[in-house]
C-alpha cells in the first residue's frame, strides 16, 4: 500500500474502496466482542463460513466480524446487511437456516428479537428499543467495522478529521475547538480536556507525550474495551489529533492485561495506520510526525491512576506519586504528558469533523456530548448504552435496560466503580452527568452502572468494594493501606454478626481520615461506598448491628435456610441438589435442613418450585426446631 | 529449572535488549511462555540486563498477572466483578473452595487446579461467570460447580 500523502489521496482511496463494494451485496455480520466471544461467537462464525461453502454461495455472501454491538444480553448477535436484519442468541446450529434465508431474501422469524412488552417481533436492528432509545455517536460505527481492517474505518470517513486538523488547522485552532466543545474527561474526574491539553502544550520541556488510558479496572465497566477492540482507529485518530495540538510526537496506549483482544486489535490498527502513512513521519505531507506504542498492563487497579500509569510505562512498579507537580508538566521520563481515557480520545475526531458547536449542543449544561455506560447487574438488557449526558437513570434502566428481571424491586444503581456510590430509587429521575452524580454522593467514574435489586445487601456491597480496594491498595501511603483494612474489618464484623454499638460512628471517623489524607484518588475515594450506603441505608447497618439481621438475606453468617413443614411436599428436588447433603428427608417425608451441615449456598431456596415455596430464609431470629419424626410423615389422601 | 526453559527466557530477553522501560513487558512474556516466573528467570534477567534482582522481584511480586509459584494444569478464574457479585459470584467461589480444599490464589497439591479470582471479565450478561483455561461458563449456579470442574481432568 503506497502511503497517503494528502487529504485528496485519502478521499480518493475512500471512493475506490466504496466503488469496490456493492452496497446491495448480502453480508452476514457477527458481533465478535468479548461478550459474544464468551457465548461462542467463534463457533457461530465457523458454522456460517462452512454453510456458505456448502451451499455454494462463496463470493455471493460476505461475512464480516465486527466489534461489540453492545446488546450483550442477547449474544451471539448477527446482523444481515444490507437490510440490517438482526438475529439474537444465534447458535452454530442456526447457520444453515440463516444462510438459506439470506439467499432467498427471507427472514428467520424465530431468531428475531421479541419485544417483552408488546410481544411483537422486531426485524431491524435499530428498531429494537435497546438501540432505538440510545444516541450512538461514538459507539455506532462499531457494528459496521471489522476492527482488523482499516478499509472499513476509511470507508466510513475515517481519518478525515486528522487530515482536516493537519492540513487546514493550526495546533492552536485544534486546541481552541476542543476547548469550545466543553468536552470533559471520560475517565472519571470530568476535568476539561481542552484545559488539560493546554497545560501540557504550555509546559516547558521536550519531548512531550500523549497517552491513552485503557486500564479499565472498575469491575462491571467495559466500554473502553469495546471501543478499543471494536474501533481502535477512532482512538488512534483522536490521539494523533491531540498530539498535533499539544506538540507531541510520541504516544502510548496503556491496555489492561485482561484485555488480550484489545491489545491484538490496536496493535494491528497501528501497523495498518503506519502502512497507510496515517501514523509515522510527515503525515499527509504536513511535516507532522507521530508514532504510537502499546504498553500492556500487568494487573494492578492502582496503575489506572495517571501518575501510576506513567510510572508503569517507564517499566517500574505502577504506584502513584504526589502530584504537587502535575503530570502535564512532568510525566513520563519527566516530560510533559497528557493522559486521557479511551472514550475521551474517541470523541476528538467527531468534534473536529462536526465542530465544537455541534458537540456542545448535545447533552446538558456544562456536560456536553454523549457517554457510554455499561449497564449490568440485575437488569434485563445487560449491555453498553450510549446516551447524551443529562439523560435520566430511569430512561437508561427501564426504557433501554428493560427493567429488573424476575419481577423484583429496584433498590439502587451503583455508579463510578469502587470509588463511586449507590443511588437509591428516589433519584431515578435525576439527570446523569458529572455534577449531578457528585451531588448524589457518587461519581461518573468511567461509566459503570450496576443495577441492584431488593436481594442486595448494602452493607455487603460496601464490604465488597472495600475488600476490592484493600486488595488493590498499593500500600505506599499509610492512610489508604491501613485505613481501608480497618474499615474492611469493621464491615466484615457487621456482616458476620460480630459488630457492636459505635461501629457506624467509628467507620465514619475512619472514612473522613482516609478521604482527607490519602496520597491518590484510590484512597481518597475509597470511603465513598461506605458513605453513600450509610447516607441512604443507615437502617440496614443498624439492623445488622442491633438485631444481627440482614434484611436482604445476603450475609451468610446472619442468615439461615429453613424448610416450612406446612408447605414442604417432599418432592426431593432440594434434597438432590443440595451440594453438601445437608437436607434430610425422603419420599413422603418432610425435608429438614441440618443447620450444622448447611453452607448457606442458597441452592434449595432457588430451586424449590414456586408452587410450594417451602424454603424460607430467616435472619435476626432463631430457626424454629425441626418437626418430630411423626410429624414429618406426609399422608396423601387418595382422590 | 530445565535448560530448555532458560533458553526460552534468553530468547525473550534477546527481543528487548537495548530498549527502555521494558521490564514489565519482558516479565509478562515470560509469564505467558512458562505460566509462571521461576527464580532462575529473575536471576537471568538481572545478570543479562544489569538490573538488581530486588528491583525485578518488586515488579514480579506487585502485579497480579505475574506468578512466582508454579500454577496448576487448569486455571480456574471465578469472576467477582460487581455484576457477578450481585448475582451470587461469591457463592460460586465458596463452592469451588470447598470442593478443591484450597483458598483463592492457591494450587491443589496434585497441581491439577489453580483457583483465582478475577475482578471483572466484562461479559457481565453471562454472570456469574467462571472461566477455566479460557473457556467461559456462564450463569453458573453453586450446584453446577462440581460438574463443571469434573469435566477438566
């Protein structure tokens, strides 16, 4: 491939690519993100390839493996172009029928999405409410692009923004445009991206570095991975534009060790961009040079903190350092460094192409643009959701997410990862943006949104996050290392029935100290899970402490399983499924849980048929004694 | 440690000589090649790249992706990300611990299984998730853990 030396050559290549492609030719696209991969999309892909061969349709039907579409609940997702007919939960066995239907221009009804409310079948991808209720500006191209083929990105107008920036705009003009868009960092803090760029640009010293933070460590958040795996060129293009504005010629992409596909795809993307002259020396004949390197993380949550991440890029232990000198002045190898989140960088080409005014018109006051959230937990439609900032939680959870499964009641939504907090029901109509979330005691974080229902214990949730943070604290500063451990100890005592009066107050005191005195944001925000659950669910803490009762029946040490003799029909289902053999009984003999053998795994409760509902959870009160042997005999009356 | 393995370590080091800030990437490569990082490998890196062993050890012991003890034939990863946690991931972990008789991060004495916790694999729709040797098992219930583990022999 000869290098592209000018924007005209880029456009020429785009036209050539489009001319080569027949827009009416059928194409089976398969989502190949990590979610669908886990469902077995590899096998589905192989089945399609084989079927096309078998039916002699090679050359007539294309297959494209795209990035993540976001509707992970229904993987493997298959979309048939040109009409964009969407099939969900596709299995390898379905391949023959689907290929046949493509050949005959028909639709396989049984694989279509059924709207759970209306019961109607929905044929086209974008008409499914999950998609129809979103605004997918950054994430939209994912479903049209094979991330390992740069031509797909170019065909959609890729690298036009870079061409425009390098040949029609000065670095100052690019910077101004980004500043006027009011784009805020998508990694958590929501700091103004333009101002961050400017600080690095103005800092004395050479060379300057630009960095993509793809160390997406928040559990339950995976939008960065979906972008990095599914559309790596959009991130690279944004990074190159940023580098031009800042005056940097060297970029790093820091990817988490747990994301091997992202490492692979971004590596391929860099090589292809270099081949086309979109990275490297004298890009588009503008005289601007820029090269990018990938750095794999090695499994440390704290390394996502900006100064820690930069230390890790230097090949050292990724621990944070005090930031009285900002990393924008002294970052990697003491050079001025600008670090932004994956999603932040991916917004940049859109701003350059469409203008700051366009971007500023999306979203709410001081919170412009869209944001991708990963909607997970106790929600019907698990997946990635992109909406304008300022959208209400209710819209996201109910209109897009389809509500809570199993007829359960919504309890809280947890945002912001381990540094964030839990937002209860009364705030469901609050607009979700950086400022509003902070007001509610939580934060944006990278965009994880974990829905929890009535079966979730708030003390256990706080304990879960503190356990995570205690494990991930690097131990460099004392308040974080020791404070988190002490708070975790108290929370564990509360969950396990060893709590005492005054524990809540002690937790609050510790939380204040850890918050105020820790070195980096990991410790500084570590008390948030405790503080927000205390703010909204203090009664639940009190029930654990005063009555040794877990109202959600989650804390094992405070919960017992008991079979109600009046309801047990001696069906033997729980008895057979109990993994520890703790259930005694037999045919016609009412079952009894041997409390000494029970490990409280809850299998019996889950498995007892709804028509009996004989297994009862008990907390905060003694378990009734088992019935006597005579009382356990069921006498069935013949009808 | 056998010579073959040291040769592999040497080969990996060869690919990095003369570059800056490579220690983490180098150790990751050794980890993925040998499935753990033996003491001899640390010493070899130190000798060849003139970096003190203490510095290499500090990195190898800091990061979760690096193991300084040999790992089992099958690696079990129980996801305890928030989404899996609210769907009962801990009950799965507890059951696996009971069955194998080991704690998180440990390997069974017969070197068959290593039990590890992972804080989110990002396939939350399938939660609770258990991954064995890269193979995903979704919507796992405590009663299913035994059967799943038995399928790896």
